[in-house]
């Protein structure tokens, strides 16, 4: 459901909090858990992975998400993709989303690369006929022609990333979500992938992109944000935010 102020907005997060409950003690059985629950003897330790995060992304923006490990980056990607329902706040999105938030998400290990192209296409809402029209282009970009009839369980993490990235970018989504996907694979493919992401701006595709590689984000993104312990502490022009992050991580 959208709640946009203008037609240029693609994603809007309003006061998003994502809270997880961590049990302090280990319980040996379900029975023991319920006894303690009835006696109100369960100690819960709540952890806020995201804490009151609000921002708007316009159509065609390529936003880099920065932060140290445990900052909440992956949780944010999953909330935007709809994998997690936030504890509180509202997420508005416009258009078809292609999330690559985990390597091989949407794939089946028993199926071949070719079969997974159709499977992942179906997950993204595309017909078999549409995927047939894109098939050769996807295989060519992924550079996996020799392995396309091999089951995915025999693929390396780099090969899986190449196939997933190729499908997600070739089916022309409105919003592309990438979580550390370009950190695997060889330098040649990374460069080609960066060029592909930049070219998607011409098609007004919105990209949200998590990476620890500041140089990569500077080349691809026009905006960036910094998360720190679940809170957003900066959001704006890529150069300004990157400079702030460099100061933080010296």
C-alpha cells in the first residue's frame, strides 16, 4: 500500500522499528518454557535491529547502504523486500521488486541453472514466455553457458550470484535490492555488473545497495545512508555521506 506525497517516490519508510526478542536463558524443554511463562519467570531481552528509521527514495535513485557489521543493513533490506514485517512503522513501495538479499534466494538447489531462470522469473511475477524471450540474454550476461544445464547444488557462491544478478537485472524490475551480492565473483564480472546497474538508471530503476566497498558505492550510487546500531545517522548525497563514513571508520 502506497502513501506517497508525489509520483516520483518509489520507497518510503516511516518510523520503522524492527525488534527481536532474545531469551536470556536456555530452556531444556517446551514444558519448562510454559511453566516459566505461566510463573512469569521468562526473562526477555529485546533487541532493536532497526530503531525509528524514516527515509524516502525517489524513482531512479541508486542508494548505497553503509554501516559496520550489526548496524541493521540486512534487516533493513528484508523489511523493504517484505521478508520481515516491522514491529512498528509503515513501508510504502511502488512497482515490481527484485530482491537479492541472500545468495540464491528464490532458487532451488536440485534444479539446473536453466530451470532456475524460469523459477526465479516466476517468483518475480513473470510468465514462462517472457522468460523465454530473456533467456539467452540472461545466460550470456551470466557467462554460465557451459554450466546452465548443471544442477545449482554444484554451483559455487560466485556462480550463484552471477546467475541471480543476471536474472534480476534482465527482467527490468522497478526496484532492485542488493545485499552484498557484488562482493563475490571475479573483478571482470564485478565491473560488468557495476556498468549494468549504472545503465539501469536510464530505465528509471531504483536500486538499494548494501556494500562495504566505498569505492564501488561511489561509482554506482547517487545517494547513500549510514546505519549505526539500528539508527539512521546520515542520508543524502553519496559524496557527503561517504566522507562522513570515512571519518567514522578511520
